[in-house]
C-alpha cells in the first residue's frame, strides 16, 4: 500500500508541477524582468524538489524508479492536455 501512496503522491506532484509551471511562465512573460524570472524559476524548483524530498524523508519511503516515472508521467500528461496547438509555418504561408 505504501507504494501506491508514493505513486499517487508523485503523480499528483507532477500534475501540480505542470500547473505551477504554466502560472510561473505567464508571470515571467508578463513582467519580462530577468531577476524575477530567475527567482520564480528557483522557487518553482525548490517547491517541487523540496516536496518530493520531504515526502521521502517524512514517510521513510524508499526511492524507487516508479516514483520518478510517476512524477514525469503526471507532468507530461498535463502537458499534453494543456499545450497550445501551434500552426505550422507551411499552413500560414499557404493561407496568404
């Protein structure tokens, strides 16, 4: 059961990471100031990495490959759902 909880936590952390990344990216584009971008990126990494590390330390879970796979799967799943469809340059040129 512990493995299931670890998997679900890492999957949720991956989903959260993607949504936070969307928000951080929007804020960075809006401010367009390099120090703000660096600080927000650093805080983003510390939050996600710190959450993962705190979970492993506080629960005594053994670090396993499925935890990293779940973290990445949650992120990539959310990426495919939230990505913007971009027009190809060939389609733009043929429309003109």
